[in-house]
C-alpha cells in the first residue's frame, strides 16, 4: 500500500522524465544484452582500427612497400598470376554467410525454429569455408613463398635496373621502379643425394622451378651460401638476385635485391590472424546458439529469438571488419 | 507481420546483391590502377584510392545500417555507437602524418651518413 502511494507521487511529479529512471522502460528500445553487444562491438572496432592504423603508419614510414596484387596472386590448382582472385572469393564467402545470417534473424522474428536452424547451419558452413580459404592462403605464404613473422621476402624496387645472368653479364631481363619481387629460396642439397635430380624433374614448387629454368639457371645452381656472379645467397638460402641500376643517382652500380619491409609479415599475420580468430570464435558461438535453437529454449522465451539476433550482430561485425582488412591489405 | 517479413527479405536480398557488385567493382578498380585491365595503363593512384575508400565506406554503411539494423534502432543508440567511432578520423590523420614524418627522418639519416663517407 505504501509503495503504491509513493509511485503515485512520482508519476504525479513528472510522469515522463521519471519513468525512464525507474527502469521500467528501455530508453534505446532494445534489451540489455543487445545494447551491450553493440558497445562490445564499438570497443572491438577500436581494437581493429588501432591495428589497421599501425599498418598504415608503418607503411607510410617506408620508402617502398610490397604491391598487394603481386603478393596475393596465387590460386589453388592454378599456375601463374591471378592477382586478387582468391581474396575476392574469400570476400564472397563471407558476404554470403552474412546474408544467410540475416535470413536466420528474420526467421527468428517469425519464431520459425526450422528456418532459423537451416539458415544458421548455412552461416556456419560459410564461416568454416572462409577459415579454410585463410588456412590455404597462410600455408602458401609460409610454405611456398617463405614469408614469416620476421622475414619478408617480398620487396619493391625503388629504381629501375637490369638483372645479371649466370656469367655476371647484363641479361635481357629488366625491371622498372615500383615492381615487386619475391626472393626465392634455394635448397642446399645437403645430405640428400638425389636432391638435384628430384628438383629438375618433378619440382614441388612448380612456378618457382619454371621461373628459374626460364632464366637459364635453376636454384640447383646455388649449392651453398655465398657470392655468385648473378646473385648473393644468404645463410638461410634466400637468393638475392644481382642487378645493375639503370636510373637515379646510383645508375651503373651493381646491387642485390634485399628483403622487403620487415613489419609486413608481422602485420599481415597478426591482423588477418586476429580477424580469423574472430571468425573462428564466431563459428563456435554460432554452433552453441544453433544447439540452443534446436533445443527450443529460445522459442519458449517468446522474444523473437533475441539470442540469434545478438550473434547476428557479432557475425555482421566480423564481415564489416573484413571490408576494411580487404581494403587496407589487398586493394590499396 | 507477414508483410513486414517479405519486405525485410527483399531488402536483405537487395543489400547483398549491392554489396557483391560493389566488391567486384572495387577489385576491378584496384586492378585498373595497377595496369592489369588495360594493358600498360596505370590509372592515377590518388583517384583510384579515393574511389576504393569511398566504396568501402559505402559497404560499411550498408552492413551497419541494413544488416545490423541500425537504421531501425532508436536515435540515441545510433549516436552512442557512431559518435565515438568518429574519433578515429583524427587518429587516422595524425598517425599517417607521423608515419610520413618518419620516412623523412630515415632519409635524413641516410643522406647524412652518405655525406660523412664522401668526406
């Protein structure tokens, strides 16, 4: 009884202003959980923005940077250069899973359990597909192109020049400033007797071997680290091809290709890895929510499957981040 | 409610198609800029980069406002999420400017050591 009169006093005083403070109303017209997911996403956006800005700052501070359409130009089962083709495919996989997610949310609003489950299942498949693509991309970069967190074999020429041939003379191969190169890696036979034969035959690194043969010398020419007429081979086997500078203040001098900006590998693996980790945890959350959907717990709540909506927000955010990772790493 | 549902379904389909088309255009713009589409033609970098950044921001708008339903949320929620993000505009300008300054310092150091060697 006493509380009744108190409430009455409150409402008499100022009915609209006080109602919000009493907790009876949702000022933003969404539940607590959904609001907090939004604020979590804001903080996560700042984390990613911090990483991407760090990438931009380091890139701006370097005289040269690897050109992305040279670095990311491999495609499964296809030889040669296919600039940006594979990452475009990855983008489509993620966009597709974003669409299936919104369909799941819409079915959730209708309290259609079957529909939610089907569309969420497709979303999980999309997420796994994206992770598979990323695994392939990383494997190629690490295993085939020998990039690591601390070593970046992709460099960009800051001056034009002419490569030297096996005799140390000018070859017909030239390049212009701004083109990106990859330092190939020689395998020093070592204790494997059959190595040279094996390498000339069915070379495991198809493109690499073909490239080397076209030059008139394979990497079998480099049996140990050292200074060769056409290249310097370092302790770890990276082949730094020699060239004569054709323009600029160093014209006429002989130089060898050096490693690219060291930060490139660390930034790439860390930022795409962090995004991939978000995708992975998203898939785990999607699975948990899918199990709950199937159990019928959300239908019993009669709130339009709000949990599906929350994981949907997270999943779309992952897609949103990819838009910017795609822009910064692959397009610019 | 049923009408709402078909309407929302249509919007979702339309949005995903626009997103896909914009992505393809973005990639084509990137490749044109690097001289792949028209043999040997390198489009001006500033123009291409502006185009790609603009298209990415449009994609971000579509994802946040349609897929994440921001368009249909309360104004207060929208502002409390979007206004803090605007702080990033200054962060980007300040850090890229600083990065560019580092490049200048590196060059100065290099030039100085060159002078010392030749002396």
